[in-house]
């Protein structure tokens, strides 16, 4: 047996156990999926296995890895060689002052001090290739990578020492389906070839269904159900497991084949024509013939409103130069050119949800930031409500941003840990001079917190006191506080577990109707796009390769890349109700 955990209990101070008498095992070459809502103790178990809990944590029970007790390991070199850990948030684990290559060298040198520099470089490059990062980018720094690419770097670093047990804590949270699929296939091959055990800690049930042999379901610090993938998904026994599976968004293109707006309008026209004809006297057949041969629009009865374009983007471009030294950048500016956004065009209609999907590093987030002028595009036009944003001065753009807000992917990273929820939500009102002082903003903040389903009493708490789902609701409240018309949502639910994800998406739908919002929704999750978006554009390498209605793109994709995205989505087995 590779991993044996017996009666593991973890307490932080005098609080209730974060992990309560947990027992499970893992064989060499086997993959176990550990699922459950945020705060249930999944990550605490992962850190227990590698002895990375804080000093004030009280641990009881036994953990054996490859026949040796973890508690007896005094020499830290076994970490990485015996047990590897892929963290959820790579930005907090990567040194911003070190290149990616330097990170790899540091890992290798701490374990293999006699390894030559050339051998170390080759191992780092091979690891980067395994997660689809060009070795030419090894000299770049973490801030020059997208969130998904930073996660790929973290995975590459964890594999450098060839561990016998790999703990993957939400390893593909910020990755698109094609890259996530490739990485998990690679991990699957590695664990089978090397007889490496894999503990996959995740809220992505589709991933667990496709890449794990067994599943353990956690709730409130305890494992409430275990079984094979088939057993858990087809016949869940515990009420929590049943509710968790019921909340999953399934990717099912057939589900969106409902009558379109045009077909609904056609049905309405037919019903009106029939009603008119039925009310015409029987002796006036000439009038009946005229009505039946004419369109309702021509009779002036129905007029379909002309869609109003709220955002028009034309030939938008943002390129970056990477690699080399300062001199070579001036002499050969094309060296290491990254075409983050490459001459894209799109129109967003007032009141719709327009989705942008694509792999990490495809330019989705850069597009959103360039639209808001958070980064200056190299060229192109961005017109919001007929105002050209690219020519506005800083103060003019600040005024416009009260109508254009953004919800970011990681709520913990976009709130100051030293500011209360009240201050964080009230800040935009002060920035845009919408209130005289903080006290006058209090009622507005309490009202908007209630709108997003939060108790106003949370206003005096700090981000560290809130769960991921609560923080994302606070982020939504902050975006809404200035009463905007247009919101860019950059992967707003990718870091949330399944039950919280569906709640937040439904909340955003309800708020869209209430506040008459228009969304630009950036996501790598096609199930979320199917559920939430009216139209979508598919981005790859800075270009839009396909766009259209959600129905048309997902049920009849034209571009090969779109087809590969759809083919890569993990399928969840049928659940018996």
C-alpha cells in the first residue's frame, strides 16, 4: 500500500476539528479523487500528507507513505522526492523576482546538488514541454504568464523530482479544458508508468469522473462516502453527495436547442394572425386573404426592436516583447513577440451576455483589460455607448469606469486583507465621488450586500474571515455599487466548488435582469458558457477564430480548435435520481 491514513484528526487551536477521524488508503498507480465543498477539509488533508500544516495545528492519527510514517520524517528532503504537492494558487507559490528557469534550478539544486547546470536546464525544459510551455519562455517571470500558464509551471515544478505520491490540490482550476485534459492525461500516464499514486483534491466532478479510479466525498471535516467512480456517480448514498451531484452544470449541447428569439417571434406572429382572422366577419373573405398573404410587420402590428450595440471593438491589438536583454528588444523588437490580442473585432448588444472562451494564454483576459483600458492597446478602436475609449484622458476614463466594471477570477487577490468588506465595497463610491464620505455610503453598501445574498453584518469582517463563495459575492457587490451598465466577468466562478458555482451564476443571472446589465463573460468552462451566455467567441493565440450564438457554436462548431475544445470536456456519468 502506497498511502495509509488512519483516524487523522486536525485541529487549529480550540476550534472544532478541520479534519475529523479520517481514514483512507491509496495504492501505487491509483488515482483517488477527494471532493467536497470549500472549507470541508480537503486541502488540510493534502497538507497533512506532506507535513506542511502550521505549527499551531494539532494532529492526531497516523500517515504512512511508502511504508514510512510522515510524522517521523525530520529531514525535509523527502518532500518532493517521495511526495509532491501542486498548490491551487500558483501566484502565491512563485517568487516574482525569480525567472521560471530559476525556480526549476532551485528545486533541483536543493535535492541534487551535484547535478550539472546543463542537465538541470534540460530537465527543466523537458518538464515545461510536458505541460505545453515553450522552453524559450523559461527566462520569463511569473507576472508575464497568464493564470493558467502559471498553474502549468507549478505542475512542471512538482514533477521535477519524480515523486511516488503526487497531491494535486485543485491543479486545473484556472486551465481551459484542452490544457487540463492534456495535463491530466500526462499525469495519468506518469502514475501508471511509474506506479505513482495521485490524490486529486478538486471540486471539478467531471475531472474526477474521467481521471480517477475511486472517489472520497468530504463533508464538514469527515469522509461521508467512498466508492468507485461508477458507484458514486450512478448511485450516491449520502444526502450530501446527492445534493452535490445535483448541483453540477453538465455540458450538454442538446439542452440549448430551445426555440430562438426569432422562432418565438414567428410563433407570436402566427398567433396574432390567427386571432385577427378569427375576429373578421365571415362575409369579408377579401380582408382575410389580404391578412394571410401579408406579414404582421407590414400590417404594423409587431415591430421587432433594433438591437442596440453597447460595445464595439474593432481591430484591437496588444503585443508584448519577451526574452533577450534590453538592447536586443530595441534592435529586434520582433524577437520573442507574443500576440496577446491580434486585431480582433466584436460587437456586444445591450442586455446580452457575450462569452469569450479559449485556452489559457489565448488573450481572453488581456482583451477584457484592454477594453477597460486597464492596459493600453497598441492600436484599435473600443467604443462604449458611442464613446471612443482609446482617446480619453485619464480623468475622463475614470468617469467612464463607473459605468464599466470588472469581476476578477480570484477574489482573495483583488481585496486588501487590511480593509473590511464595508470599506472594499464602498471604495468605488468614493473614487467616483458618488458619496460625500464613508458614513454616507453605509446604507448603499448594506443594500447591495443584501442584493447579492449576504448578511450586512459581514460588512465589518475582513476577507480572511469569508469563504471563497462569500468573497465572490462581495466582488459582485463591489462591481454593482456604482450602478454600471456593462460588467466584464473574468473567470468569476472557476475557483468555486460546484454547489457555490451554480448559486453565484444564478445570482448573476437574476442581477442582470434586475439591474439591466450587459455582461462580457470570460471563461474556459464550456458548461458555464452554455448555461450563461447568449453568444460566444472562441479565442486562440490572440485571434477570434469563431463566433456566433451559443447554440450554433457549441452544437455545430466550424473551426477545428472549437471542435477540440468540445471533445476535451470530461463527461460525467448518468446520475440516477
